C-alpha cells in the first residue's frame, strides 16, 4: 500500500521544514518538502533529502547497550530495556547518596528541535531529581542576549518579506548552507532589482552569488557596525523622527561612534575604508533595506555586543518601518508556548546549581560531576576544548548514559547507550527560528527494533526512580495541550486539533494575509519600550585570540581559525557519512599564507595551538581572508586517523555577554606534515 504522511524536520536549522514522507508497505521510499508550506515550498536541503539513508542505515542503534570495554573503546553488549533502566536508576541513586543530586548533569542541545523531545519530560525528570541545571549556551546565547538588550525580544523580519527588499545584507550567514529556504525570497528580490551584499571571513556559496562580498577579519563585526554608524550619523543619514520616538541613548551612541572613523575601522576589520563608507551610505539610503545575520558572528569574544550593535542599525535608519526592511537573527521569540508547564522547574526540591555547557571540560575534569546523561547532542565532538572534555569522559568514576541513534564519539565513553527514535518516528510540536509557522507532526514511521523516543525514556526513568508525580504520566497530547495553554495572543485559537488537521499554522503575529512588522511603530519589548542603544556597552576591544589581540599569542599562533557549518552536515549529525567526513577533514588556507609556509595543494598539514593538534588535508584558495584558516565543523574524531576533531583547538573562553562559546576566537599555526 502506498501513502503520503506529513512530518517536520527536527534538525537544528532556522527553516523547520514541512515534509512529506512517501511510504510503501510500511517503508519510506522518499522524503520531500511540502509544496503547500509557505516557507518550505516543495523542496528540502541536500542534507535532509538524503535522510532515509540515516533512517535505514545498518549501523543505526536499535537495542540498549552496556559497555564491556575500556572507556573510549566503544565496545558494548546488548542488554534489555529492563536491565538498562535498572542499571541507570541504581547508579543514579548511589551517586546521589554519595555525592548529592547536583553531581548529576544532563547534557543536551539541538539534536532534536521539537518541544517535546527537546525539552519536556527530560526537564521534569532532572528537576524532580534535583540535578544540576545545564546552561545551554553553546550556540545562540550571546546573540539572544544581545537581542533582548537591544530589542527586548528574539523576533525580526519574516522571510517572506525579503522579497520586497531593495538591499539585502547577509552578515555572517551562509544562507545556501544554513537557511536555504530564505534563498528563493532573496532571488525574487534580486529579480525585482535588489542588491545582495555579504560580509564574512569566507567566500561562502552565498557570497559567491552576491553582488558584493566584503571579507572581514574574524571577531571584528562590532567594529564594523560602529564604523557604519559613524558614517550614517556624521552624514546625517539617520531617521531622526524614528530615533526620537522609538529609541533611547542616541546622544551617547553618537559620541561613541566618533571614535570609529572608517580609516580606523578599516585597520581593525580588513575592509577598505571606501567600502565601509559606501556600505553605510547604501544601507542608509536604500529603502527597504534588511539585514540577515546568523549565529556565526556571535561566536567570538565580542560577538554578543556585535550582534547588539547590528540589531540597532535599523532603528538608526528607520528601516523597521518598511515592509521588507529591518533585521533578523531569530524568530523564536514569536513562539510563546508555556515552557514552564512543559519543563516544571517547580518540581525542584531546591534551587540547584547551573553549569555552563560550554565549560563541560572544566566541569568534568574538576570532578564535581559524577553522572552525565547525554541526549540530543554529541559533546565529545561539538564541545569546546575537546581534549579536556575527553579527559573528563575517561574518568572511571564518571557514570555516563547516552541516548543516541549511532555510536558517536560520545557513546564510546558511555556506560549505557539507549537507542532513540528519529523525528520521523515521533509526535512533536515544532517552533522555528527562521519563520513564524507553528507545526506539529505525528509519527510517519514505526521505530525499528526497541528504539524509544526521549519523552518515553524519561517517563520510564521517572518510574524507576519512584517519582509518582502525576506529570510523569502525561501523554504526548497532554504535553502539547499544556504547551499551547500560555494564554499569549500569538497562540489564540491554535489548538492540538487544528494542528493535527493542518500540520502548520502561522502564529497570530499579524492579521491574516498581512506582513508582520514588529517594530514599524516601535513596540520594543525592552524595559523602556524602545530600542536601547546602550553605547556604554559597545566599545570595541579585540578578542584575546585574534590578530590584534594578545601579542604573545599571535607571535606563536598567527592565524585565526574559524570552524563554520559544513554545507552537507548539521553540526555532527551526519558525521557517519563518508563524504561529510572528507569535507570536514580539510583546512582551507589563503594562497599567501600557504606560500609563506611552503604548503602546496595536496599536502597534509598540522593545525595546532597549545590546546591540541589535528592533521588535515589542505585546500589553497582565496575563498578565505588572509590570515584565516577554515576547517568545517564538526568531524567525528573516531573517523580521523589521529582521532582528533577541530574542537581540540577551540577554547573554553566565553563571549562578552550570554556566556556562549567562542569557537571563532581561536589562534593557531599551520605547518606541512612530513611523511
């Protein structure tokens, strides 16, 4: 029998695509984008088009496993669910008895973006347990904090409006690789005469298609934003009416940016002064003009304040007033579900300590964590300072549970591995951070073997731990109804039954058929109700690990490493694929940097600093800025000859605000390897 069922892509991407799953005799034969969805519009990215390869991969985990080898070896034996749950509960109870409940740490992030499988029954379980809380900072907190300080909410211009823009600035974002469903709206805008300008240390696939690309030194985006403000204010290109009615702190900002003339900013950023002036003038005088930023530019020591300054630019020029104008980093603030009802922090016996996930290596090696439960993540590959993380994971006194679909770098250190479902096998409710359409999906496929979803696993663990609170008996539908019961106007009239019928519903951010303009009339969600410039927070200081940072470091490690998303993978999700492994096993150098080191095409190179060393193939091309090394993220170390990943080089230093990871503030040296 043939049929087509709906689903939603749960991977960590702004687009949250609506999917159609073609099924024949119970087996999926094809996945495709839903042509009726206003953002997905009938196509999927190359990564997810191939998702059935992952779904039916022979290496997919289907049964619980117990470690039988040494930690790190990845040797296991099959056990029953009853045995696995008993072992986990027994070990958690003994750990709590000996070290206290806060010695237990959950570790999860964006491996599944569904509200249920990403953050519901799991949070209830760990809150009831009294475990340490995880500060989930590794990806987006610097930028999120910046938006809250400047705008008061994580909202912005909806993607549909990009088609109306006359100037689109893509700043630190590779739309083709990380938000492909925005691209058709950009194409439509350019068909109507719009210009596309990209700003990035790398000539990405998106940048190669732009009208103009500006190479920028990593970590200097704040300096560029201040330089643009300098020109806009000095030349009287501001919208003074909008500023006077809808902003605070303009006079202080005007004084600050006097210190950032184009010549100085050119030295800091590597962008010619004339290009800075021209960009400022074009941005301020073109209507509508919109900026699309992404999270890469906030992964430096000055990244949070950089995003804050960029988010303020539309208030200077009044571009929020225009359909097709404004700014977008995230739309997630529009999804005003009742997280408190889902997560039930009130179950905590007391206020527990908060551990920053970007400092996992520190937490594990200082031995104050004695049990680690990992799900929706692969920290041995993705966490900063990977060698320190692995050192901690090797501890014999650390009990590790991993919920996974494959044997990853992290599962190799686990004591118990539990097989979990894919999103095609789950019921879930989905937000997006690249559009304003709330979605729901039922299971399109039955799980293989003995796989269970996260919600069910934490229900079962709660039972084994003796938690008899009624909330641990909530069904998936109960959870969805609770999430939708926030009472916020964005969710008015949206019910489980409506989502079951339609699959996707636009939030009530604007009247039906009308564009959403969050700040056309001000309406900021800051304490003042206005865009807050906060000039006293925006002075630029070069990151410690940058070409203009610590001189003692730059003498030893003169190149700046960035590890952006790989076009054909999603963080570490597709690291099992051989072609993805090959792509993430390559460093790109500028020809001048390669020549200075005697490195030629086809050589194997060593990229190193005081934290680690990795061996990679080399690509030599002017697609990277001089002084920059690009290594796509994130390779599975277990597939590398030297068992190393790019995060062996990154530090645990945190961002200026949001306490996020500074993956792109990383100094290294590169040398040719001998035979």
